[in-house]
C-alpha cells in the first residue's frame, strides 16, 4: 500500500474537482480499497469487526469514526462530503446508512436495520 501525504488544501482541491453526481461511486471505490486492505493485510472482516474498521478508517485521515449510541455513526472532522462518506462507510461496513444533516463539522449517519 502506498500512502501519499499532501496538504489539506491540496486534498480539498482534488475533492472539489469530483462532480457531485460521482460522489457515491467515489465513496464506494474508496470503501472497496479499505475493505481489501483490511482483509488482505490485517485479516479483518470490516463487515463483522466494526470497532477495528472504525480504527482503520480513522487512521486513514478521512475523519474520526465512532459509534454514537447503538444506531448512529459519527464522523468528526470529515475530509469528504457527506455523500462520499456515506457510500464509503456503507461499503466498508456492509451496512445501509441514512445521512442526518448537521450544521457543524460533524457527519452523523443512522444505521438502517436490514429489512
């Protein structure tokens, strides 16, 4: 795995160039990469080991990921727009989420139980 460190402003410029219509696809692709790294390098099934998945996602620099209660996922200081982050988290955890709009630099997602 190659990690690239760039200034936050440079990262923001890259994100700004992604059309909003592509946000979900980009989030899913980043999520698939994270799941693959977790499985092949750390032997972690992120769909079953959420606490370890949150730690890996937090270590990636995309934000600080936490369970907030039993049914909510909170992302502090998110580096990506909510639509990208939702698809990213859904893919990593194998869960369906509902975004809850916030007016602060925190993203909140409700875990939707399987039907």
